[in-house]
């Protein structure tokens, strides 16, 4: 059971976050890349709710189970494109934020594979899923009901 019903207790804030999610969803970032980033970031952060939600959504959008299974070891897998790998590399770096943030090397790879609008979408979706994870994990939100 969840510790807190945030949509009920802070509806204005929650509606703003949901509106941001919808705006990102309508942006130029490829939907497959968007879902892969959401799953991978949620794996790193240990957000069961988001992992369940986004693996379910990815499968509904045609993503293969094998690619989802490989996602935790995407560097070793041959199933991901260079574009997807660039997005996943950025998402991991931005989520883990070491002492120097996202390296110039990682960012250069992002610039190589994504136009400005897509880069904006990648940055936005990575930040947004980290926000959702930081709600889901401490509030112990359980899967289902989406």
C-alpha cells in the first residue's frame, strides 16, 4: 500500500507533472526510445511501479520481450541501435550524476544521433522519469491501476 495519495493531497502539483508528461509524450522523441529510457532509469532507481508500467506500455507499443529482458545489459546486447544506445548512455549518466555530471563524450554522442528537438525530449524524459521514480520509491507505490 502506498504511503501517501499525492494526486489527492497535492492535486495542483500532480496535475502539472502529468501535463509535463503529456507534453513530452507529444514531442519529437521516438516513442521506443522514450519507453526504453523510462524502463532503464526505473531499473537503476529500483522503482517497481514504473518498471511494471513502462514494460507493460512498451509491450503494448510492440516492443519485444527479448529487448526488454536485455535492457539491463544493453551495452552487451546486439539488439539495440546506436541511437538507442546513445539515449540509454545519456539516461544512465544523467540519472547517476557522478561528480562531473554528464561527460562531454556522452553528450557528443547524443548530439550525433539526435536533433535539437529530440535532445530536448531526451533530457526532459530522463528528468521526468527520475521525478516519477523519486515519488514511486519513497511512497512505495505498488504496480497496477494505470
